């Protein structure tokens, strides 16, 4: 079952223009979370970021950097003004504008790529904002752009694993209560 939920799909791919007609901007109060909720993203789809290069760029970042609006350790940087980003594997993908104050003003995007054409009820289309462990005292190199989608897929697998673990804990508590009754 897990393989079916996280396997790659070669179904027809779609190009999604980020922000619709407004594009990638801080003007017009674009709600990027609302924008992602109107679509289902699957492997093979692509995001098209269209923006003015004098005022914006696109940084693909980790979940931790997405939450804190930190663009300094980007997994990938795009700055052409018309960037297409392929969503190759299921998982969470995080983007933000690296210009000062733009992420804090809402110019950030979380996309959940699911393996099927319809989202499973167990998968959430909202960003995983659970607490992030504090960074280790040692420094480690930033992952390369090639590992960004691998990290994204691992986040989805960990989330699924934790949900399964929580469900199993409930079953154990039920059985213990039943035996004591």
C-alpha cells in the first residue's frame, strides 16, 4: 500500500503557473497556500514561476528554512524571471523569494506532490509545520539541488511512518484497556 502511495507516476504531466495570473509577486496579496489547494500535483508536473527579476527570485529551500524564511542555504536558486521547476518525485517542495522581507510578506510556496491523480485522505495539502529539531552544533554542507527532491520524498515517508506509528499506538492502548476491563 505504501508503495502505491509514494511510487512515481508517468501519467500526463501539467504545467502550473505559480500564483495564476498574478504570478510570483508580493503585489495583490496572492495567497500561495490557497493557490496550491486548488490543484493536485503529481510527479512529472512542473511549476512555472513568472516574475520581475529586479524585485524577485525563487529559492528552493528545506522545510526548516521555509518556516523561518531563511534564503541563505538554498537548495537551488532561480533568477531568469520565467523559471520552470520539475516536480520529479512525490514529497514536499518548498520555495520562497530571497529578497529581504518578501517571504515574511507571504511570498513563499509549499507544494505537496502525490503519486496518484487524487489526494489520499491521509495526506495533507497544508505545509508540515511540526516543530523542527534544533540544528546540531557542527556545521554541515548544504545539500546539492539534486538532493532537494530526495529530501522532499523522505519528508513524506517520515510523515507517513509517524502517522502509522500513532495509529498503531492507539490500537495497543485499546487492547490494554480491553484486557484490564
